[in-house]
């Protein structure tokens, strides 16, 4: 049986829930199932006007005896003038437990990556969570990402199949440790997308590419869903630690939840103006994860970071192939370092930087760039501790390695992310050893800016660079390795950069 319904956009249904505004439409109902009931299908149509709420919910009354829920949707994509956003409509699903922000009803999200999905007890479309199809009011979630001036006409076809439910699979997750080498430098890529969101690679393909890129650890980060978490266990091994997470993709920026407990879902249905981000940052940390704003100066709609950095544990300064928005992110991060030393505040009052590939599909390279972390072992907790402490640098590939240190007059020593406790006028020697960087130059950056640029690294790719300073002259030092440039005074693209080493004694509170 197939029935058509038109959805009117009644503004009386508008709900402002303390998060992004949401609209709930009229319910789609199905007759109670009888023994041997054939599948039932209903189609609903409507048009979302420009200025629609961020999320529009279509309630579906699911009766007893449903084995499978299948949803397919289409929407019109009319031509629009240059510079005007066209139609883009995301989709997801919440079960009978409801759509409450941060609630337990989430059953999947595919964004705009798929035109149909299904959910059963024993299986589901990638991006969706298998499990019981209990009777009650379910909700198809529509996310009008952008709406053309003509409006966004849509059509949703819902099919219920009846019968005995399958058996829900028991999830198995990857271990939180790998063999490791004790305290050592470990390479990782913490921003990756599989076919469980808008990527095109399977977990097996990603794991193989990670190993080929010389990585020791990765973090899963599919958009707005944790559905991939049980599908990584077979890919982990003594040589590869697989941490689990999510890219929380809001309308005001994206944040990587890095290394959360298995099965953790982090809601994304809010904007900066809703004053809800702190709640979900704390949710990430309670689940054992790190809060890492991603590509903060990306130019795609909704990608630019608007929530501030007060809740962040690190920031993704370099995202994928190096581009001008990464250069802006690097400069912005350096400005935050300057602010952190302005008053000589005690404690680690600064934000470490990371780099990740954000790889989705061929030809996106996994591990370009990669974050190289000094950790006590190859475990989730040890890698996170190294990232949080800033004991890391970012390199474009496994071929490039750095060793960066600062040494005082009495042999005092500090490495990346550390502090060299010396007097203001004590001489300090800063040293960088680099391999795998042919024809690159090294820059030493301080709170004053770039104070030293090396000669070009020879074709062998290896060089040692030393620079002398004092804590009075440089509150911190960090290193950049840059490729050649054909644009005169403009710097070349990054090949690598380090987190800072801070110089001088901390001022103690009076």
C-alpha cells in the first residue's frame, strides 16, 4: 500500500528548545500490522522555505511487529545565481526515545551522503545504529543545510517491513592499547572519515593506508555518528592503535572528539548563540576524549569555528594538503601563544596544535599531515596525555622527522611542549635536527615573530640548525620547516612545525 501526504510548513509547530530552533511536522501513521502483512509504504512531500529552522522532524508512528524501517528521500536542486547557496538537505533518524538534545534516541545520521537508509535489529545502513524497532513515535530528522531562494521541495518515502526481528549484534571494539615501544615518538592521524559518514573508504582500507603512511595510531571521526565504532576491532593490531571518536559537525564549526569511550554519541544540534557547546565539550571529556576544534578557518559553509577555544584541549591547525586557511589558522594559533605568555601566568595555560588529514576518499592521502607525539606508551591514555601536554610536532609524511630542544647555560634542557627554567638573561641554545626535508628552510618563531631563517636544507634532506637567544628576548620558541616558494617574500607551504618550548621562569602569583 502506498499513500501520499503533503506537509504544510505550519509555523505553530516551531519549537525553540534551548538549542538550535527545530520544527516538528505532522505525523505519518501506518495501520497496525496483521500476520503476514505485506510491506507498507507512504510518501510525504513538503517545501522548506528559506530561513527554515536548522532541524525539521517528521514523526513516524511505528506499530508493533516492524522488522525493518526503510527511508528514501529526494529534493529539488534548482539553479541559483552565482554566489547564492543552493539546496542541500541532510537526513538522520531518532527512535521512539525521542529527539531531546543529548538524549538517547539517536539512531543514525548520513548527512547528505546517502539518498536512502534502513534500520533493522541485526543490521543498518552505514551511519545508522542497528537495534530493536520498538513501537512508538520515531522521527526522521531533516537538516536544511542551505536553502535556495525558490525554497526546498522534498519527498520522503517510508517503507515498513513486518516480520520476526533479527538478533541485535553484540558490539566488539578495538583495544585501547597496542604493543608500542615504551616512551617514544608515535605518529598518528586523528581526523579520518569512512563510509559510515561521507567517506568512501571501508575501515579495512583506511587501516591499510594508515599502516602504509607509517602511522602508529588513528582516531575515527565520522560526522555526527558513532555507528562505525564496532567495525574497527578487526583492523587494530600490535602495530596500530585505533581510537574511537566523532566529528561533531555543527552549523558554527566542527570539533573532533578524540579518543572517546566506545559507543559515545556527542550531539551536534546547536549553534554558538545557543550557549550549549560547553555541555558537550564536558560530555567528550567525561567519555575520556579530547576536545579538538577542526579546521577553524575553513571556508565551507558552517565550517568556520565560532565557539571560542576556552573548552579546547588542542586545536587542529593543519588540515589536509596545506592551503591558505591553514596559514591563517597557524597565525591565529601563534597569536594565542602570545596571549598565553603576556602575563606569565602559572600552569600550562596554552593550547597545543595538531595536524590531521581529514581524508575522505581517493585520492585523499591518509597521514598527510600527521601528528608525531612523545608518549609513554602506545595507549589511548598515553597518546592523549602527549597531545594535551603539547609534546608533539606535525609533519607532512613519515619521511620527515624533527628533534627540537632548548638548552640553558648549566645544561638545563627542555623539549617540545616543555619549559626551560632559566633566568631572563641566561644564554639559551635552540637546536633543531631535521631529516627528510630536502630543499626546505627552517624558521625559528617566537612571540616577536620569525627571528631566524636558515639556509636551504641540502638535497640529502638532513640538517642541524642552531640559534642563540635569551628568555628576555623570546618568551617561547617554535620551529617551522617550509618548502620553497615561487612567490617572492611569501613563505612556502609547511613541511612540518613544532609546538613551542617556553623560556624563562614562571611568575608566581603574589
